[in-house]
DNA sequence: TCTCGCTCATAAGACCAGCTTATGCCCTCA
DNA sequence: TGAGGGCATAAGCTGGTCTTATGAGCGAGA
C-alpha cells in the first residue's frame, strides 16, 4: 500500500530517507562520539543536532545512538545505518565535486575536457582526490566527444583532456591512464545468461544488439573489434538508456564495464564472456603536443595513474 | 584530525547538493521529458516542480534543462548532472531498503540474519532486487557475527542467514554464494606502494598491521592464512576505522575487497599483491539443517547466486 | 563534598523553503 | 481557430529546522 504505482518507491524516497544534512550529522556523531561535538562540526547548535538525530530515529523506527552523560555511541543498528549513510554521502560528495567543476567555467586554474564516459564515472572521484590534496584549485569541466576534447585543447580552452577512443586525435600527446573493457550484458532471464561457454565474436556480430549510436566511442570500439559489422537491434543515445533497455530484457547490450558495475553486483544484468574480440580499450589523458601538463594539470594527471 | 586534509568544508554538503527530492525529480524529468509529467510522477504540482528545478539550477550555477513549449530536455551539463544524481539516488535506495529491513522486526515474512560485512556491503542491493521482484515482501534484518547468526537460525528467529567465516556453524546447511578476498592495502605514500614484486606471506606475518579485533571474521581468515601469526599494529573494532587509519597512513591494513572498492578506485589506498597465502574466503548462505529455504527465503537466495 | 565541566533534553519563538491554487502565455495540431 | 499540453508567475499557507535559554545527570578534581 505504501507504493501506489508500479515503480517501487518511485518518488517517495525523500520521505523515507533522512536528508543529506542529517546523514552528515550522523557520520559526525559516529566519528566524534558526541552529539554536541558533531553539532559544532557541522555548524549547528547542540539542541538542533539532538532533535535532528531524534527525528531521524523516529523516521527510521530504530534507535541509532546510545546517549549517556559521557557522550553518545552508535547502537548496532546505528553502526549499520551509518555505513549505509556513508555511501550516500560519498555519492553526494562526488556529485558536489562534479557540479562545482561544471559551474566554474571562468577563472578556474585547471580546465579539463573529458569524454562522457570518463566524466560520468571517473572524473568526480579524481576531482575529490585533487580537492583533498589542493583544496583551493578551482576546476572547470567540459564534457564532449573526442573531437570536441581535441578542439578545446588546441584552442587553449582546456589544459588537460581525457578520451576513450581508439585513436588519439592529431596534434595531441597522450598517456594511457587506465583500461576499460566493453562487455556484453543481458538480463538474467535471457537465454545467454545460462550459457556455459564464451560467446564467439562471429556469434556476437550476427546478433542484433542494443547499442549506442554510431559515432560514439563505445560503438567505434565494438565495430572495430567485430570488423565493422555490429548489428543494431536498437540504437540509443545514452549509456543510461542502453542499460535500462537491457535490464528491461530487450536484448543483449554492449557497454563499458565502468557503466555496469552496480547492475552486475545486484544481478540486474549478467555479463557474458566473449572470445576472439578485442574489447579492451585504453583510457588516455591528452594534451597539445609539446605542452606537457604542469601545475594543477600535472597534479590531476598523477592522481589518475596507476 | 585524521581528516584534516580531506574534509573541505566538512558539513556543508547539504547546502551545496540539492536534496534527494530534487534529485529524484531531475531523474523523472530526464526520463519523461517534461516537467509536468515528472511532477505528476513524484506527486507534486507542476509549478512546484518548475520552481524546484529552477532553484536547483540556481544552486548549481548551471542550466540543466532546455524548456520549450513542447517539453523539456536535458542540456549537456544536465545529462552529466543527472548521471551523478543517479548515483546518489541509488545509494539512497540501498539505504532505504536496508533501513526498512532494520525496522520491521515483527510481522515480516522473511527474517534474515547476516554477518556485518555482508549486511554492510551486499545485503542492501539484494533487498532492492528482491523488492523489485516481490514488492510486498517485508524483510527484517539482524546483523551479528557467525555465532549470533547461527543462534537466530536455530532458535527459529530467522529464516535465512549469511556468514563469511571459515567454517559453517554446526547444525546448519550452507551453500557458497560468492567469494571474497582479503587484500593488503596501504596509503599511496607508503613504501610498499612502490614495490614491484608481490609480498611474501612471511613478510606479511612479520609486519605489524592495522587489523580488526581478534574474533572478527576477517581476523580469523588472516590468522589461518598466516598460520595464526598476524601481528597487530593497532586493533580496531570496525572496518571503517581500519580503513580510515590506513588512509591516514598509519600502516598496512588487511581488509575485505568489498570494503575498499571505492578507496582503490580513488587511489586513496593501494592494494599490494600477496603471494603464498590463501586470503580468499567463501561467503555462504546458511539455514538449519534439513530446512531448505522456501518461499521468500528461496527467492532471496536465488538473487544472491551467481 | 562541592563545584566545574561535560553530556544530553526540553521549551518557545523565528524563519524560510517548498507546497498549493489560480492564472496567463506560448506553441502545436486537428 | 479553438483545444490541449507545456511552462512561468503570483500570493498565501504550512511545516520543518533553526536559534536561544534553561534544566538535569554524571564524573573528576580541589
């Protein structure tokens, strides 16, 4: 009854989950062992913290902290809730780091241009790490395809770029910073999910697939690996749409492994091994030939290596 | 203290990140292509949605949607923001699924008992998947060590358990549902981060390590793998504390790979390969001997297999 | 033993963000 | 040329969260 429509919990999440301020406060309580100290840390008064924690406990229906005249410690349930809360806050921190870079446009000391996949999945983490090292480095971010990244760099409108294509655009130097693999995924109900032997490349090429549109980095790599022959079942213009379609059982999809970590872990999708196709691709940092990254750009680059 | 560098404006996150309701609304706009439709979906009026999106744009300093008399589409920046928002919302959904299970105690159709690591990192995802399949299954969760899990099951206070120890408690049947590895991690500044060859087991045994307390599942596996000889540098009572200590550079730590995915991806920690020690462990579902899981328990079990 | 210092709880009032309803304009399509 | 869907603006209400002021429990040191 709590869920009116088909979407499980669609839209009512905010009423069931404490807001970010409350979750942050809870983390502070866990770390500092006192409501008052936590209140000071997040910049509110002690009664405000007390009442906020209390209303969180009311909302969740669970006691989270054991209060005593000598401080407050988490209950067992509270420890668990705090761990889950930490994930939410970390996601919010990544959001913040990304959003901040999106805003700054002008007057930023480090201007980054990145391909969509990298901007989506990796950059927020890098920006957080950079912020930890150099808190006052203002970063601006522009996301686009390889061509757009190259244009920005060559027009001196960006200091450092990240691309995921097969080739490095002319006029740029690069270094490989990580690898990515394209993987074939299906919904757990799909017959392929029960295969015992890897898929042959020819078989993959012969099967209509849910794909990104022609011209996307993902599509390029796939076409190259199969010899230019990938057959589209549906063509969609965002990774998210492809994922949703695959989860919904429309058919097999080919996606970056970066994009489907969560779905694989939750078994909403199953990965099918493929044999005989080079689905690995390099992720590269790029910069105008001869202009080795220096200063903040060098710093960020060193964070991405490993 | 341990966080001096990392915490940039610690506690002001809630002022810089839109609240969960706004993020959910944005996802709905992205999916439905219209502010009004999104408003209907999340159960608010169209002007409310309009104003909420607008104030989010003001807060982030970026235009998120292109409004037209025929609907609203995301801008490029909006698409990126939406992808980051999705991660926050997904983390919040996992929080919700977990919290709901923590609350229900009584009158739940499926009572689960799980070890801490599993409850922390895996169970919320499983519960979400279960909820997607069987929206009206009320689940209750109790987290504790292997012994506590066994007690609950044998006292018929739980229907299904999950443990991560080396041995299956007596009186229980089990099946392996996944594997976990303990890994050695250090801060990037630690000398080991620059090693080129794997660490020998003997070397690991000889080095004082940041560890969970004696009696924890993690510690048991490590002691067994090293022959009962792990030397503690510090003993801490939660995975989180161990992680924080290692990130702070206190020394090498041994942790489940489940616990450090994020930290490795962001290079706050570096994983050191180890040679000659069996650091793999099984994660198992358990139930009272002879009472094979049925109904919702069977359903949940089938979600965890792969 | 008294008192200081820390803890948390309660009470009363201010404030603001977000909601609703009512309305208007723009555009497209039949 | 209306009908209908899309979005924006305006005015007023409400509720949650903040603040300050205060009280009460417990422990450590003079």
